[in-house]
């Protein structure tokens, strides 16, 4: 019998929505082997800080500083203009409360850094973090990062039950939007709660594509391709190259090698793939940037490998996967903000232009719309 992921996740979400915290506790016992309190205590934060070596604390602080510097430049100012004594424009406001899901398994403090830093820059007031516990505990590095970023609301919750708790406000205050990657169950849960809350994206397996020519260091190229396959068996790696020698050298398990006639053909193939990460390691990498339409992120030259971007360059590593780079992009500060349209119309402009709205209301048969405009003198 074929496993129906959509139905399974839907049934769990429905059960949690109907039975509340008791259902959350049951699924937490079942999937995470955890039967304790969900909120992380202040003592646990203090213990985590004691466990982190001082050198690692300095590394984390320096990394956060670099990421903050990069993202601070993304803030948009309100865009207002005056026309005929009327005021129009777009104003920006931060989302009030967000939830961040940090996957279990390997500790991923970088995942929290990449989401929480832009959230703080945007001005998000409340951040709730959910992390699957391991042996009843949360990784101390993740807790230390949370504390550095002023986050005290951390929950020992994983999987579908964590997404449900954040989306429906069970065991915590409901969030407005959920961020963060997860496994297929988390992804499907995010998809199904969309509408009740916002979500960042539906992240799939990691992807890397590399455009390289004969000038590229073959060891660098191979190492970068294999680095992304490290994320899991479903990860994907493509090499698009004009070099037969490089194609042969990188012909390894998990790597799809495409031999092209020209760099332009390589770029065309990349646009078809729409990869999460794209490295361009050629004699003149900037020359190809203008040809790239579909990629989550572009990294140029021999010294901009994807792992460096994943950790310390400052650019965000939350990127579209599965071809979604055709219509979406990298996570930015503005993903934590809302655009609100603004208009303050003068009497003179309204009366001189309202005939446009009156006639359109007549065309659409919207009688009260017409009257709303006609009644004003």
C-alpha cells in the first residue's frame, strides 16, 4: 500500500487542532521520545552558555556580525510621493510574531542565525523557535545563538506537532509566519497550514550547479560538488563545463556532468535547472552573470564556495530549491516585513477624477461602489 504523505500529515494536523496540547504531547512522545516540558528553561540557557568554549563564542559573534552587516543594507524605506496635493505610496511594517523551525539531527546553529538575524533587523517583536529535542535536550550551540539574538522563547518541539503548535497557537501564542527548513513531514505540514499562517518556502533537498571551464581548479570544483551531496541522498549536483578533462575528473556518483560547447550553453542549461546554488568558476565569471535568470544564489570565482556562503560570508543560505528559483528568491529582511499601500487624497483630485471609478463601477454592476463615490461633494 502506497504511503499517502498528504493524508497522513493532514490527519495529524486535524487531530492536534481538535485535541490541542494533549495531542501535541502524544506525538512528541511518539516521534521525539520526549515527555517533558516544552519551553526551554532559563537554567538550560545558562547551562548552554557554560558549555560553549570561549573561542567558539567569538566565532559565533563574528559570524553574526558579518551576517548582520550584509542584511542591514536590505532594509527598504517607505516610498511616498505627492501628486495633485494627494499623498500616495507604500509603507513597510515588520511582521509582529514569527516562528522559526530548526531541524533536529545535526546541530544547525547557522540555520537559526540565517533566519533570526534578518528578523531582528526587520523589527520583528516576537520570535518563537521550535527544535526537536535529542535525549530531552536542545543543542547548546543553538540555544547560545538564540540567547545572543535575544530569543528566550524556545520550545522542545519537532516535526508536524511543532508546525501545528506554531500555526494554531497550541502550547504557545500563535505565530503570524513560519520560517525554517525541515524533512518531508515538516514541509508538508507547512504547506497545509499556509493560509492559517504565512510560510517562507517549501525547502527541498540541497542543490548545487557549477559552471566551470579549463581554467578551473579541478580539486576545488569536485570538493564543492561533493560538499552539497553531504546534505543527504536526495541532494543534487550538476557540473556544466566546456572542459572534457574536468568532466572526466568530476564524473563521480551523485554528480550529473553536462559537457557543453560554450559558456553560453552552460548558462542556458543552468536556467533550465534553476538550481539553489550556482558557482561560476571560469576565466571571466562576471561575463556570465548577465545570462543567468534562474538561480537562488550566484557565487563567483575560486574563493566563493557554497559552504563559505552557508556559514560566514554574510549572504543568506535560505534559498529556493526544486526549480523554485524560476519564481522566487533568497530569504531577505523584507520577507519579515509587510508592504502596506497608503493613499491620502485631496478633495480636488477626488472630485476631478472620480468619474473613472463611477464608470467602472457601472460597468461591473457595483451600485453601492458607485454611490460611495457619488455621495461625496
